[in-house]
């Protein structure tokens, strides 16, 4: 028994080191060690800076959240810096995954309420759980649907098994789940450019979502979305530009550059990331 008590005492002392330390790199090292020794677990629990997540184990987004404490929230904060009104009433989160952007946005009081869309049933279950364990369920309206260019039914497919954020709307094929599709305009009657921000991560489906949100776009509400040329359909860059061309500013959030919205600037930006086979996050406002 004495041996086991010694082991218990040692474990307690080791576990207390990151809690009692102010060294961020040391804390990160401990989280990395815990993550990389949790192979047998399907789910892991992240507790970082008073924000909690239940995450799928052994995938890229979960790893970054568990070790670094955030994922795309840093992109949203970058975008808010360019807006005169930083505190806003509504966040519209399209492709909410498990809540790693919307939850800190509400917890840190950047928005009063979030309207969230997540089509994957597995992600939606974790999203619901994460919202509840962070005690913000009264500030989030959840929809287990995709957004598109018309109200319909469709199919959702996971393209990379180690990235639960890479679900895409597809035509019927193997290994897909049946989903409901609605249009953005049906959910934005109360929002405007002064009280709202749209944050979108739709894996190349953005043009279809904008086609179903023409009334919303006319309001000139700031929108942050991912621009990844390699996953956009051939004609969609032109469709995308035509839908957002009335905005005044086009911001490359990776390089923190604000450009005047026009066709030359848009396609120069597009071709740059197309050539590099890379992506950026863009904000239009």
C-alpha cells in the first residue's frame, strides 16, 4: 500500500506543476504530453482558460484546441479589429463545428447571441454538449442543417477522416449522410450591418450559401469566410465575386491587408492562393 501511496503522491505533484506555473510554454508542454498519451480514448476533455470542450480524439482540430486552446477564434478577433463597432448583438455562425469559435465569442462577451448552423449530426451533438457545459445555452440558437441556394434536401460527406471540420455538401454518393438545406435569408430578418457579423466555414460551399442570402448581402453585413481556391468549383470564383462586389472592403486576414473591393483586387487575391494551393480567411465589409 505504501508503494501505491508514493505513486499517488508523485502523480499529484506532477499534475500540480502546470496549475501552479505561469510559464505558458510549460503549460503547453504538459497539455501536449497529455494529448499524445490519450490514444485509447474516443473523446477528450479540454479545459483551457475557463472554456471547456468535449472533442473527438486523434484529429487535427482537436489537437490544436487541446494544446493551444483555440482554433478559428483568432481569425474572428482579427476581423473585429477592422470594424468600428466591435461589440455586436448577433453572431451568425455557419459551419459551427463543435463550437470553438462561437463559444469564446459569447463567453468573452463579444456578442449577445449566436445563431449557429452545423449540418453534421456527430458535430452537432458535440456542439450542443459544449454549449451546455459552458452554460451559454440561452444565448445560442442551434440548427442542425446546412445552408444553400434553395430549401431542399442534400448529402454531406466527410473528406478526411482526421478532420471533422472537412464535411462538404455533395451529390449522393457512398458514405454520406442525408441533410436538410435551408437558405440564409430565412434567418436574418433581425440582423443588419451595425449589429451583426457572419462567420462562415463552409468548405467551398460559400457561393451557394450567398446565392441563398442575396437579401442578407444587400444589408452589407460584415462576413468572414474561408477562401480556398482548390476546393471551389470551376465557375464559382466569378459567382462569388458577383455576389460580394458591392461591399467596400476586401480584407486578407492572413496578411492583415485591407483592399478596396474591385474585380482586379479580388482575382489577384484569388489567384495568389490558387497558385500556392493554399487558403486565407477573408472579411468583406
